[in-house]
């Protein structure tokens, strides 16, 4: 019976950068379900989400040396790569389907559980419109233009909300 030492995600990324395949396996075991949930939320298709997970972990393997703990947590970095892999997969597939009226109405009232409790507290500090725009954009993988159309707001307004909101989130998360 082989006992495997649990390593932090930061350590696993560092070890992956040095070519340690076991570190990739451990990182996959620790985060694959979460990465899949991100991809499924964006793509709304199980097969595409599975493909996006594979693509995300290949990218993590190739870019592990770029991870810098001084810029953020490993989980945040993994989440960003997962989100980008899903968005890329979605762009290669068909055009994004429109959100229906019921989905848009639920976006205003549904409670969103961010992966980090501190992020949830920081989102609560934002004006409701900014928080809703940011959560909608990231959960559904929308561009600024698509978000503008879905919310029926001018593009400049949406861009301003996202920019100001993400700046506020960054300051809040750093404090």
C-alpha cells in the first residue's frame, strides 16, 4: 500500500512546472470536479464540459511554470484557466444560445455561491447592478457585447460596471 503525501495546489503547480506527472494527477484529483462544474455551467453540455476539463488540465500542465502565488491563489488561477478553456470550447462550437426570459429573470434573484467566501462578501459590497453583471458574465461566459444585449443596456454602461466592479473586487480581496 502506497501512501501519497497531500501537497498544496501551489506546490503541485510548482512540481508540474518541473515535469512531475504525479503532481498533475494529484491536481486533477483535487480539482477536476470543480473545473467540470465551471465548464458545465458555461457550456451547458456534458460532453463539451468534459472536453473543456481535459483542455484545461493540458493547459495547466503546459503553463504551470507561469503560476505566481504573489498574484493570487492556485485555485483562482486554476479557475481562470478552466473558465477560459470552456469559453474557447464554446466559441469553437456553435454560436452561444440566447438566454431566455426565465433565465434572465432568475439571474436577478438567484443566490450565487462563489468558490471563495471572501469573494461572496466582496460581491455583497458592490452595487447590485455591478455584482449581477459580473456574476452573469462569468457564469454564462458572455462577452461585454452579449451581456449588453442580454441585460438590454448600452455597451458602455456594461463595460463601466464590469470595470469598476472588478476593480472594487480586486481591492476588497487584497484587503
